C-alpha cells in the first residue's frame, strides 16, 4: 500500500525541507504528541536555490514490517529516501 502527497516550502528561499515521520497504532491520531504516536525519524530534502516556493512530492510505501519514504523535489527531480524497519 502507498500514500502520496505534495508538500510546498514555507518560504521561497528555503535550502531544505525537513519531513518528520511518526507512527501510531491509533488509526486516526489527532496530534503527534498523542501517547499513541512514536517518532521514527526524518527525511531531509535539499532544495535548489529558487525565487519561488518549491513543491516536493512525498510517497510512503507500507509493507508488512517496514516503511519506505521517498521525497522527490519537483524542480530537479532529485529523489531522497529513507527506510524504517519495525522489527
């Protein structure tokens, strides 16, 4: 199963975008500070110099005991990824 989404930088001159990854056994947690949420790690996307806000397409691919996160910066097409093993 995979879930995708698009994120946009907050400012036009950002040098990187930090994506923090959390997991929860609760099917719909409200906040990452909820007791059911656990911080897994982060993916840092380096961004090219730009005068406009940039878009980053993020895909989370769920397996039996693992999670793969891919982030693709739309201007350069560069892909950043991280892998989380739940065993």
